[in-house]
């Protein structure tokens, strides 16, 4: 790979990492600051955002330093490979993202298909079990990579030295299954949810105003998470394909192809906050309120009455100084 290519890839990756960390941090701040957003599905989105931040923060040394700096050798190099430059911690976050997306798909399925059932209803009590289990599973699944990561003096960077070749191939197949099965499950669940919400015939005249509002809300949330899952499928599918080809193909996969797939995985993580903002009006208002230090209620009232200034009660006024929005 030529020096201009390395600089270009490092620049793109750095920009995506910055967008990923800032955007997903903003998601966490918005949900934490607004009580009306503290619902179970949004706690799962926070868990997804944390996983994406972890991936971006720890994939940076793996992909950027490899293109721009020489890696230390010896025991120091091996320790760095296991904990930092090898990207192992980053992929723990990646696995947590997959598990969280599957959990969201299951939640959407039962919320739409069995709206009156309490058995599968997601509650904060269940989240206290689901979220820790997600991270314990992610750590356990990726533990072998921590054990076999070492500094390779021949390539001048980290490598995974498996005791036997069959172990590497077996784990590669297991990784592919781990990515494909969640995709198949999400496609199956969301196809039934989308059919029920958008295509199944129902008499809207018999629905109350509240019921129609609930259906509109479910459509909006479902469209948002389906879009996030679709982006995940495309980006992670490409990365998993390259990973399998590197393991089983008789020819060598070039560093450019590896870099492109890593860019796609980072793009997947960085795109999620934009999907929330584009497809969810409430979330968009909350983002504007945090970035511009305004009150969402005040913004909505002013939008309804044009440019006329509206004096709100003291309890609705923001106590933060205006940093980026003019009166």
C-alpha cells in the first residue's frame, strides 16, 4: 500500500472515529437528560451506543497506528497487541452491538405481535439482566483472541498465532455463524413486524385516537431500528466475508480490502445517531436542544407560531446559557 493510500485511509478512519464517538456520546447524554426518553427500548439504544463508542475508541490504535507508526516489539509489543493495538477490546464492543441489535429485534417483535402480553414485555428489571449478560457473553466469545494475540516481528504488527490451523478455521466459521444467524433472525422478525404494521389489513375506523397514536409510534420506532439493522447487515456482511476469505482462500487478501471493510464497520457505528435523528422527530428535537442549549418545548411552540416570540412559564425555560443559537 502506497503512502498516499495510507494517509487517505488514516484520514477517513480518524474522521469516522471522531463522528462515532461524538455522535454516540450525544445519544447517551440525550437519553440521560430527558426522563421521557428513559424507556426500555432507549436503554437498549444506549447500550448499543456504548458498544459503538468502545469499538471506535479501541479500533483506532489497531488501524491508524498500523498505517502511520512502527509497533514496539518484544513483551511490550505482545501486551499492547492483547489489550490495545490488536483491536481485541474493540471487537468485544462489536459483539455486544450484534447481541443488542438482536435483543432490540426481539423486543420489537413481541411489542407489535403481542401488545397485550406481559410475559415478553421488556422492563427495566429485565434490562438489569440482559445488559450485563450481553457484555459477559461478548467477553467470553472473544476471549480466545486475547489469548492468541502476539506481536509478529515478520509483519511488524499484531498477529493471532493459533496453536493449530484447524483452530483458526473453526473459529472463523464460528464467527461467520455468529454474524449470519443474527441477520437471519432479524430479517425473519422484522419481516413479520413490517407486514403487521404496514401491510396487514385493519379497520382504522374502529381504532381509538390513542390506538392510532400507538401504531404510529410503533411504526416510527420500527422503521428506525430496521434501518439500523439493515446498515449493520451490509457493513458487517462485507467484513465477515473478507475475514473468511483471508482464512480459507488460496490467495492473499490485500490490505486495501481489509481497510475498506474496517471503514464499513466504523461507518455502521457512526451512522446510528444520524438514523435516530433523521427518523425520529422527538430525538431530533432533543439533539437540537442539547447542541443549541434550548428547550424543546419552546422550540416547538415557536415553530407553530412562526417568528412570534412566546413567553414560557419559568418552569419550562432553560437554565443553560445560549452558546450556539441566537435569539
